[in-house]
């Protein structure tokens, strides 16, 4: 994931990461899908019973992952 890098781990900046300006639209969507998959996998790996707010957030992440996956599919040549 060398297209997204941390600005400074100790900074209190509101945007702690920088995205490579050379990253293409297509590659950006692929990275979004990968990051959302990591979020889903991390949540499942915790294996703890989730409270309602956490379940709601994970539901939104899973929905976003499905939309990102569909966007990536649309970019594939037919």
C-alpha cells in the first residue's frame, strides 16, 4: 500500500495520511475495496460480541465494500 502513507504517526492532524497524487481513478477504487475488506476482516477477527453502534458501523462498511467491489467490476473490460 505504498499509495497511501502516514504523514506523521505522532501528529494530531485531522488527515494523518497522504494519498499519492499519481494514483489513478481505477487504482484508487481498488485500494478502497482492499481497505474496506481489511476493515471487515479485522472486525470478524476480533470475534467479540459487537454492541449495536459497532454492528451499525460494520454494516455500513460492508455495504461500502459491496459498492466498491461493484465499481471495480464495472471498470473491468467486458
